[in-house]
C-alpha cells in the first residue's frame, strides 16, 4: 500500500516537474501565474490563521484523511500548508475577505474557474486512476473534482464522497440510470452489493463510456468468469458483445435481457428458416401454444401460430447452453 502511494505520488511530482520544465504548464498554472493574478503575491499564513474565522470548517476538516496526513505527517511544503494546499496562499484574503479573486473557492457562488480548482487537486493527484482525466467526458463537461468529492468533512466511509456513498453521488446527476436500476431485473446496485464504480472509472478510462475494462465483454468477465470460455461451440453474439442480449443496468425482462423470450432469439434467427428452423408455422396446436400466440402482441403481427418448437418456456427448453457449449455434441447449444 504505502509503496504504491509513494510511487503514485512520486510519479505525479515527476509529471508536474516535467510540465514546468518543458513549459507544458496546465491551464490552471497558466492562469495562476498570469499577469494581474490577484493571488500572485499572496503568502501562506497557516491553518491557525484560517481557523480564526473558519472555525467550523477547521474542525469538520479534522475528520478527514487529508487533515491526518497534512497535520501529522506532511511530506512536503505544500502538504504542510494544510488549508492552503487546496485553497492557495491566503495572506491577501485574510485582510480582504470580500474579493473573490483572493482565495481559491470550490463553490459555484465563489466563481473560481473550474480548471483552476481541479488544478489544485491534480497537483497531488494526477496520474494513477486519473491518468485519463484530461479529455474524459466528465472533464470536458466541466465537472469539478468537488462535484463528487467534498474534502471538508467526512460524509462517506471512504473516498471523501459528497454523499454517503458512491452510487448516491453519481445519481445526483444520472437520474436516468437511477431509474434503470429500479427495473424488475437489475444489477444489485440499489441493494448496495456493488456501486457504479465497480464498472466505471469516473475519472476517465481508455475505453468508451468510462468503462473500467478494455471492452464490455472484458468488463463482464471480471465477475462472470464462466462466460469467458473458451467454448468448443461459441455462440457468435456472446463473443461479440454481451449487450447484444443484456442491458448493463436493468431491464423489465428477466435476467437483464433486452427483449422477452422467445423474441430475443427470433430477432436474429429468422422465423422462415434462413438462420434457424421455422418456429412459426400454420399448423394447429394445443392450448398451450395458442395461449402463447394470443397473449403476446407479436404473435398476431406475425399472422401465424407457433410450431411445437415454441411450446413450453422458450427456445432454451432445447438450446439451454446459450452462452456456449463444451459438449462434443453441443453445436446447437443443446447441452
Ligand atoms: C478575517 C477572517 C478570515 C480569515 C483569516 C480567513 N477567511 Fe476565508 N473567508 C472569510 C469571509 C468573511 C469569507 C466570505 C464568506 C462568504 O461570503 O460566504 C471567506 C471566504 C472564504 C472561502 C470561500 C468560501 C466559498 O463560498 O466558497 C474560502 C475557500 C476561504 N474563505 C478559505 C480561507 C482560508 C483557506 C483561510 C486561511 C488562509 C481563510 N479563509 C482565512 C473570512 C476569513
Ligand atoms: C484537500 C483540499 C482542501 C483542504 C486541505 C481544505 N479545503 Fe476547504 N474546501 C475544499 C473544497 C473542495 C471545498 C468545497 C466543498 C463543497 O463541495 O462544498 C472547500 C470548501 C471550503 C469553504 C467553504 C465552506 C464550505 O464548507 O463549503 C471554506 C470556508 C473552506 N473550505 C475553508 C477551509 C479551511 C479553513 C481549511 C483548513 C482547515 C480547508 N478549507 C482545507 C478543499 C479543501
Ligand atoms: C498537497 C497534496 C494534496 C492536495 C492538494 C489534495 N490532496 Fe487529496 N490526498 C492527498 C494525500 C496525501 C491523501 C492521503 C492518501 C494517500 O496517502 O495517498 C489524499 C487523499 C485523497 C482522497 C482519498 C481519501 C480517502 O479517505 O479515501 C481523495 C478522494 C482526495 N484526496 C481528493 C482530493 C481532492 C478532490 C482534492 C482537491 C480539492 C485534493 N484531494 C487535494 C494529497 C493531496
Ligand atoms: C464523477 C465523480 C467524480 C469526479 C468528478 C472525481 N472523482 Fe475522484 N473518485 C470518485 C469515486 C467514485 C472514487 C472512489 C471512491 C471509493 O473507492 O470509495 C474516487 C476516488 C478518488 C481518489 C481516491 C482513490 C485514488 O485514486 O487514490 C482520489 C485521490 C480522487 N478520487 C481524486 C479526484 C480528483 C483529483 C478529481 C478531479 C480531477 C476527481 N477525483 C474527480 C468520483 C469522482
Ligand atoms: C455533477 C454531475 C455529474 C455527476 C455527479 C456524475 N456525472 Fe457522469 N456525467 C455527467 C455529464 C454532464 C456527462 C456527459 C453528458 C452525458 O452523457 O450525460 C456524464 C457522463 C457519464 C458517463 C457516460 C460516458 C460516455 O462516454 O457517454 C458515464 C458512464 C458516467 N457519467 C458515469 C458516472 C459515474 C459512475 C458517476 C459517479 C461516480 C458520475 N457519472 C457522476 C455528469 C455527472
Ligand atoms: C455491471 C456494470 C455496470 C454498473 C454497476 C453500472 N454501469 Fe453504467 N454502464 C455499463 C455498461 C456496460 C454501459 C454501456 C457501455 C456501452 O454502451 O458500450 C454503461 C453505460 C452507462 C452510461 C452511458 C449511457 C448509457 O446508459 O448507455 C452512463 C451515464 C452510466 N452507465 C452511468 C452509470 C451509473 C450512474 C451507475 C450507477 C448508478 C452505473 N452506470 C452502473 C456498466 C455498468
Ligand atoms: C463487479 C462485478 C460484476 C460485473 C462487472 C458484472 N456483473 Fe453481472 N452480476 C453481478 C452480481 C453480483 C450479480 C447478482 C448475482 C446474484 O444476485 O446472484 C449479477 C447478475 C447478473 C445477471 C443476472 C441478473 C438477474 O436478474 O438474475 C446478468 C444477466 C448479468 N449479471 C450480466 C452481466 C453483464 C452483461 C455484465 C457486463 C456488462 C456484467 N453482468 C458485469 C456482478 C457483476
Ligand atoms: C444471445 C443472447 C445472449 C448473449 C449475447 C449473452 N447472454 Fe447472458 N443470458 C442470455 C439468456 C437468454 C439468459 C437467461 C438464461 C436462463 O434463464 O437460463 C442469460 C443469462 C445470463 C446470466 C444469468 C444466469 C447465468 O447463466 O449465470 C448471466 C450472468 C449472463 N447471462 C451473462 C452474460 C455475459 C457475461 C455475456 C457476455 C459474455 C452474455 N451473458 C451474453 C442470453 C445471452
Ligand atoms: C444478436 C443476434 C443473435 C441473437 C439475439 C441470438 N442469436 Fe443465436 N446465433 C447468432 C449468430 C450470428 C449465430 C451463428 C450463425 C452461424 O454460425 O451461421 C448464432 C447461432 C445459433 C445457434 C447454432 C446455429 C448453428 O448453425 O450452429 C443456435 C442453436 C442459436 N444461435 C440459438 C439461439 C437462441 C436460442 C437464441 C435466444 C436465446 C439466440 N440464438 C439469440 C445470432 C444471434
Ligand atoms: C423442441 C426443441 C427445440 C426448440 C423449442 C427450439 N429448437 Fe432450435 N433446434 C432444435 C434442434 C433439435 C436443432 C438441431 C436439429 C436441426 O438441425 O434441425 C435445432 C437447431 C436450431 C438452429 C440451428 C439452425 C438449423 O436450422 O439447424 C437454430 C438457429 C435454432 N435451432 C434456433 C431456435 C430458436 C430461435 C428457437 C426458439 C424460437 C428454437 N430453436 C427452439 C430444437 C429446438
């Protein structure tokens, strides 16, 4: 653990140093050193001075990991500055509290530019999990680190989240996803067995949709290893993308399926026999089959009654190993 943190930390230092050396200063640094920056001549005054006016903040901040490290075990001058490690040097603010340009604030009302706010955090937290933050969808949509994190008090058990948990924090903005997880079948996120962060890296990723793996399937395999195979008989759409048949968040059909069965299968396997046997025909059937045809809307639309292959639960009555089969005689996924 300690070694990892150290490595990450050293790497961020190295990156910061390289940025300065090669003139690749990030936006925040450019604005901070720009001519006319009201904070250019400010000095560090120390936590005690801040606490004279911000006593409540000072005491709430005391419950955080930052306070513990910065106060008890600072590793450099920036950390030693405690409050000012994030808010910037405060000597000018302490004597002129009205001018909003004299201290870095993280609230909308205070109005400090987002890039400058994030730059303060990234001084210590670039690289690692945030390697892909620049250019990520959250960064380009101008999210601030403090849209998800509140380092001023301990609201969550871990991670200094703004709400009591990760999922709740995400759902303050992602209402549609919140609704998806309320559907009949869903990943056990509302139950608290997993969070949005098990699948997404909110700081950015090398794949689309902020996924934590290189592809959808690689993501799913991390928890559903048995679906990885290899199988003697592969079902092509499974190998291509799990989302051919499943929603990732929730569905009103069973098992997160994108369609109720058998329509899920007949969406790809034609009912006329070009890719699959004819499952809809004009034969007369027993009550069970008629019931299927009349209780679902698509039966009518197709204008046919199902053959006996549609009786019973579904195609999987016979094709049960739908994710792939290792049986020598499993070419049709029947075992
Ligand atoms: C002399 C009293 C005083 C001192 C000393 C002082 N502040 Fe302030 N600070 C204020 C006042 C007053 C405001 C304005 C509050 C408001 O308008 O909501 C303020 C505002 C702020 C804000 C912006 C709050 C927001 O709405 O986002 C931050 C951040 C802040 N101070 C941090 C500090 C830090 C860090 C220090 C120590 C370097 C410090 N202050 C020292 C009085 C003080
Ligand atoms: C790790 C970075 C960090 C440190 C260290 C830090 N702050 Fe903050 N501070 C923030 C962020 C981020 C916010 C915005 C919180 C939010 O979302 O409301 C904030 C908000 C504030 C505010 C506005 C009021 C509020 O609670 O929203 C004040 C005042 C303030 N900080 C003062 C201080 C003082 C005093 C210290 C030292 C005792 C300190 N801060 C240490 C990051 C920091
Ligand atoms: C001066 C360096 C520094 C700055 C600036 C800084 N941090 Fe940190 N942060 C740390 C250190 C040190 C830790 C302790 C964990 C560790 O040892 O790596 C930490 C821990 C964290 C954690 C994990 C806390 C936990 O309880 O799990 C979060 C989240 C975090 N910081 C977010 C932020 C945000 C957001 C900002 C900007 C508002 C910020 N930090 C600014 C150095 C910094
Ligand atoms: C969209 C929400 C979101 C945004 C924006 C965000 N984070 Fe996070 N961050 C998280 C979540 C979720 C975690 C995981 C917390 C946990 O595991 O308990 C986390 C964890 C962290 C950690 C602790 C784990 C680690 O990587 O060391 C740090 C530090 C951190 N974030 C810094 C930042 C910084 C700096 C920014 C801004 C550049 C930022 N975060 C922006 C959601 C966010
Ligand atoms: C402050 C609001 C806010 C919060 C909090 C937030 N997001 Fe987002 N998120 C956005 C915006 C804005 C977008 C881009 C527009 C869109 O696609 O809705 C976005 C996009 C996304 C995307 C889509 C990426 C893509 O490529 O289309 C994912 C995935 C995502 N967020 C996950 C999360 C997770 C996980 C969390 C919690 C850790 C979170 N968000 C917290 C505002 C937020
Ligand atoms: C089981 C893994 C998993 C969990 C848990 C999860 N997601 Fe997703 N999420 C995905 C996948 C996979 C996609 C789709 C990627 C694609 O379209 O290629 C996705 C897509 C998204 C998108 C892009 C828009 C969309 O719906 O396609 C957003 C936004 C998003 N997720 C937010 C969230 C939020 C917020 C949470 C927590 C409430 C969450 N996700 C939990 C796997 C997950
Ligand atoms: C972080 C671990 C994790 C990841 C990643 C993950 N799952 Fe799951 N999945 C679970 C857990 C836990 C359950 C619930 C199992 C239970 O309740 O018995 C589950 C359940 C399911 C179910 C059954 C739902 C039901 O109603 O019975 C399906 C289908 C599923 N996952 C598909 C996927 C797909 C597709 C992906 C990739 C987009 C994926 N999972 C990624 C952990 C994960
Ligand atoms: C061709 C459609 C299809 C594709 C593609 C597909 N699945 Fe499924 N999956 C199903 C069906 C149908 C069920 C319901 C099985 C049942 O009820 O017996 C199911 C059930 C599941 C379940 C819950 C029951 C179980 O078998 O554990 C998980 C987990 C699951 N799928 C994961 C995945 C993953 C991971 C992928 C991608 C590697 C994937 N599925 C791709 C059709 C598909
Ligand atoms: C997204 C499209 C898609 C869906 C949905 C789908 N399949 Fe397939 N299926 C395919 C493709 C493509 C093949 C490979 C065809 C080939 O190799 O000629 C295949 C092959 C098969 C085979 C073996 C055929 C052969 O010739 O070896 C069976 C059996 C099968 N699927 C049954 C099902 C069942 C049952 C369902 C519903 C649970 C289903 N499929 C859902 C696309 C799909
Ligand atoms: C009563 C058992 C049964 C049911 C129900 C059933 N099948 Fe089949 N299916 C078979 C058998 C046996 C074969 C292999 C024999 C053959 O080649 O005709 C087969 C072959 C297939 C093939 C391979 C192509 C072909 O013509 O050989 C596909 C695709 C297929 N079934 C799809 C489906 C779909 C989609 C459903 C549901 C709509 C379904 N099956 C329902 C027994 C069944």
